[in-house]
C-alpha cells in the first residue's frame, strides 16, 4: 500500500506544476488576442482540467462499470462547486462574473435536468441522447465564441514582442498532459487503496474518483487565486461541470450507452440545489463575490454530503 501513496504524491506534484503552466500559457494567449479571462476559464482550462473525468468515464463505461462512469461525473460536479470553490474562496474572495450568471448557470441547470430526464426514461444514456448532449455543448461553445468577439481588445498585451505563441502553446499542451497523468496517478492509486478496503463502485465514483478527478480544477483554481487571476476560477468550475455532463457523458454514451441507476437521482437533486445556492450568492450582497465566510459554508456542505454518503 505504501507504493500507492508514493504514486499519489507524484501525481499531486504533476497536478500542481501542470496547472501552473496551463494557466500561464492560456492566459497569455488569451490576453494576446483580447479574450477575457472568464472565457479562457470556460474553454481551454475547463476542458483541459476535465480530461481525468473523460478518461475515467470512458474507461469505466467500456469496461461495463457504469456506476463509476456516472458517479464520477456527478460527484465531480458536486466536488467542483463545494470543495473547489469553497477551498479557493477561503484563500481569496471570488468575484461572480455577469456572464456566469447569465450564461453558465442556466446551461448548468439545463445539463443537470437533461441528465436527470434522459437517465430516468430508460435507465440509461443512449447514443441518440449522447448526440443531443454534445449538440448542447457545441451551442455553449458558440455562445462563448460570440462573447469573446464582442469583448475583443479588453485584455490585450501591450508589448507583443515579448509574446511567443509557440512557447505558450507548448505550455498549454504540457500542462494538460501533466494534469491528465497526474490525475491518473492520484485516482488510480486511490481506487487501489479503496478496493483494498472493500468499498463499492458507486461510493468510489461519488467520492474517491470525484475528488481525485476534481484535483486539477482544485489546484488550478487555488493557483489562479494566488496569482490574482480570480476571473478564471468560476469559469473553470462551471465550464468543467458543463463539459463533464454535456461533452464527456455525451461522447462516452455515443461510444457505448451508459446504464443509469436511480440512486444518482439524489445526488443530481443535491447538485441542482448547490447550483441554485451559488446563483443566490450573486444577490446576497452588492459586491457580488463569494466571500471567505461563504467559502467555509461550501466546505461544510461538502463535508455534510460526504458524511451522508458514508452513513447511508
């Protein structure tokens, strides 16, 4: 079991370094071409940090472990909103961007409702339903593209001579590579430890795997907070959640339909309630931020969620 813990530590190092260079490379490219940070977070970074979820979901579905596939996605979305946002907010206040309230939150609601609806029709996510999920993710990307065009020039780098496109593209590729394999190291060896303790696949998917595959989002958000690039955080979290459900589950179900257990209805309702709570914080005070105090509330909510899973 000792070797598992050593490999987990190596995975943490890869996640940390990968997140750092991914943020650096993508932010500079975005600023060079006048793309707002919130859009960078919702696209490049959110897709990059969702790679562990995609690998685990696809591998689990192909091997017939559908409980791990959906549990990983739903648990990861809950983890992103409670653990990632909560931990990051305790370091520094997170501003609530208007585009998140007007675009990301409604699409998050839609993606959760679609998963709930599709899953309960025939207790599976079929190929045709997977195609619909992917179409919605493409619509989301088109909306983001229009936003980036309308906001062009806002964040451009003044000294273009100091900017090297190839260097920053390499940083993005290397960052995503390290995030993917760092996440694999942490998740795979966490699963090995969990299996030694005879824990069920559903529980593994909703807890161990969801936390493990959310580590890139967590590390990326914490580093972004320390760098003062807080606009990336909400975009990263909500973008990851949207792509987890629409793009990852959609593409996986096209390759192989995913069986859906009604046990996940409870967690999806929790996910809807948490999303509504984040929306409510936008109107709680005039500053439109997630404060350190509210971050602690999110962490306590996640602890209560995990405790409920363990007890029941």
